[in-house]
């Protein structure tokens, strides 16, 4: 039980910094988003390309609750979402059951 709680709610993955204008591919498989933590500069658009490999109904949708946006994720089809976040901070994204978890870490533009 403790391992399940840690895996789904307490673990913090390493951040992947975005340094180019190329889309960031986010794999949706095996109960996780990979990468699950993505650093982006404030005020610059970032394109996330979600690729769902998990047939579970839990993985059918990605939600950015704080931003009021979501997207359906068809199986084995890439879905691009372009987001511009002007304010530094951390913005979580999840599946509709909150088991898949990820975050965009918005850093001040250097």
C-alpha cells in the first residue's frame, strides 16, 4: 500500500528542461507520463506532444485544471497541445482519475 501511495502521489521525477522550439514528446504508458516534469521558460510557447500507449480508460484524457484546458488522447496517435505560461510556477497535468501525474515548471525567462 505504501509503495502505491508513493508511486502515484509522493514521488517527484527529475525535470526535463525545454531548450528548443521542437515539440516535447510525452509518453503516456504504464501509469506514468514520461517525462513527468518539464521545465519551460515563462512567456514562450511550448508544444507538448502526448502519445498514449496505454489502453486503460484512465489515460484517455489529459487535464490541466489550473489552466482550464484538456485534451482527448486517442490510442497510438500523437496529440499536440501548445501552451504559453506567462507566470513562473508549477502547473500540474493529470489524467481524469489523478493517477497519471505530471507538471510544467515555468521558470523566469532568462
